[in-house]
C-alpha cells in the first residue's frame, strides 16, 4: 500500500488534550508519549507503536490553508458571537455594496429591491421596545469606549454588566445612558484599566453625580466585588501625557508604594494621589512640571495636589 508523499501532519498531544479524551498513557507500555496523526485520525504511542485510538472525528475544517489570507478566503463562517450587539451578532446583515456574488454590478431594479430589503432588515432586527433600548444602550457603551480608547475586552464586560442589570430590572426609574455609563465605569475597573469619573462623564451625556450614584447602586445589587483602584495604574498614562521620562514614572510608583504602606492612601482619591506622586517625582528628577499642568492632566484641583504632595514628602522624610 503506497503512502502519500505529502508529509503526515503530526502534533504532540498536550496533557489537556489527553484529559479531554480520557487517555493519559499507553495501555501497553504506560508511556505518555502519545502523538495524534491528523491525516489518519489515529492516536499512536510513539514508544511502542500501538494505535491507542482510531477513526477519531476531526472537528476542524475539511480544507487546508497555509496563511491568514487563505483562511479568510476559504472560511464559510461569520464572526464569533459578541455581547456588544443586542442580537449577539447572529442576525443577517445585507451588504451595502450593490453587487452580486461574482462582484458584478446589479441592475437598477434589483438595486431598489435590495435597498427595500436592507431597510426592512434593519427594522426587524429589533422586535420590541426592550430590544431597541438594549441596542441603544450597547451602542452608547461602544461610542464611549471608543472615545476613551479602551480595549475590546472592556466593551464586552460592560455589555455583560448592562445585560445583568437589565435582567435584574435595575434600569427601572433610571436613565439608560446613566446605567450604560456606570456599566462601562465598572468594566474599566474590573479589567484593571481605570478611568476616573471625570473622564467618563466627559464622554457621557450624564452628569458625574448621577454616574457615581448609579454605579454604587448596580455594583451593590449585582454583587460586583470591586477592589479599590491602585493609583499606580494611573501613573503611566499621566506621565505619558506630561511627556515625562521612565525615571519619573519609577520614582512616582516608589513614592506611592512607600506612602501607601504608612496608610496615607486610605480615603484619598487615587487620581489625586497619583498626580501628587508624579509632581513630587518630577521635582526630584529635575523634570519640573507645574501643579497646574499635572492638575489638568489628572483632572483634579491644584489644592488637592498641594495637600497630597505635602503629606507624601513628609512621610518620605523629604524637606521641600
């Protein structure tokens, strides 16, 4: 029997794969050196040659691709489901390009027909007011997340938090924008990419006080276990905006660590605390920035920076 000249594709089984299959060792020689032959659909012991399992079902596609472009061209499935869309991205979307499957332009009669179909498709994507409100809320989260420049994972988490709030009927009596903004603020904190309430309120259509009130309510009702924000998470961003060196950033983190150990951080705003540490570090590293410049970036007052700065340098034993 002639074997194909094409090289057999063999991949070593990992411990996780073995656990999923319920096979960890070879029953003949008790070796764990098992190899999967994808072409034959066999699991073979590489030490004694025993075929441990055969006629395995291949869950992958029937085609082969050698680069990203080939995979994209041969793939016949759509994008994965996402929580950031009200229908989780499962509905049909009619393309806006007026072309057929071969890329040729369609007639004007067909074009007007496709325009009507596209319009009705958009209308029937939301079946009731509840879905329309969810669609609006998720689009608001997406808009604000884009303005803040946070990654995709934060949008997903914010969408899940909003859906949970909707399921628990926490939206009643509150504005959709308020709950959506609070969900985004909570998601930023959960993912370790904190944004201050001032920054969130700048991109939102809701006042800062309402965002804070709604955030406290939904985090309590949904049992979101939020750890206090670490001021050190603000340092890289603030230093970048102030065009300060890595040395200042390291010194600011050192100041925060040492003063926090003495209990100075308790009850203080993390943004103001980080801003004061950066101001102190910039003076110590001879890269002076004014209190006004630091206050503008951190969105706190100069008085806050002065107060935190005095506390920090006293704790550090530095006499300014």
